[in-house]
């Protein structure tokens, strides 16, 4: 598996590019379109999917331009699909912006498997930060968006969050995964499920 991280997005959001056998997926296209395209091209990947862990502005700034330039399909959980064309729901209004996005090409639900090259990306619905928040598990990696960070968790006070849902997602879904699973969050550095189980003050 090829895996690249671009931490240059708005609010230092992480954009991930992964792929195999020439096919790629972009998770949370918050970095600049040209930077994403160059990184994918340097890795020999044709972008097949643009996947959102949740529909917040800082995680999808380049979504529409990237889709236009690559023909890739945008995928978002069904619970967040309506937020794309809504500047209040997608968080843009919090920054004084009326930025909206085109609708997704497809919606996701818990348990879906998306194939990219020889990779199988498993969708885990983890509501809380937003109603349609997801984590994406592939091999020994999990991309957690703004659900789980190193020593922290996602906010639930941005308009569509729910603290009880977030805690349920963390304790009954993510914390039941293998300790050695490497966590790639929406902001900040990598960690592991085991480290967060033992050290994250919001979980222990």
C-alpha cells in the first residue's frame, strides 16, 4: 500500500492519499488541489475516489476542483450528504463564509467495503462529531477523521455534534479494535488504538 499524508490544509487538517496497483483514493481533500495531484502523480496513482470522513469545510476544501480534474467519485456517509451544499451544516458559516459544495456521487453506510487497487477500505460509522462521521479501516491502518486524535477526541459543539454519540462510537466501536491498529487522524500526528485506550483522558 502507498500512503502519503499532506498536513497543509485549513486548520492544519490532514489529507491522506493511499492506493495500490495504480489506483488511489484521497481521504479528506483539505490540502490544495495541485499538491494533491502532484503527490498522487509522483506515486503513480490515478485517483478513483475522494472520500470524506465527515462533511466539514476544512476536510473538503479541494473536493470539487479535484473531482473536476480527475473524474473521481466523491463518497460521503449518508448522514452527512445533505451538509455539502449547506454552508451552515458544513461549517463554513463558522468562518464567515458561504462556501458550498456539489453533492456527492455516492453515499456510504456502516460496513461498506470500497475497493481501490488491491485494497479493501472498510467503512465504520462513528457519529458524534457529525451525524455522518466515519472511520476508514484498511490493512493495519484506520483513518479516524475528527472522531479520534492522539490524546483527544472530536468536538461536539459545532452545531451537528452529539457527545453521547461520540462516546458510544469511541468506546463501542474504535476501542474494540486491535491495539496495534495505527490511527491516522484528521488533525495532528499518528497514534495507535492501544495507546489511546491506555492514555486518552477522554476514554479511560
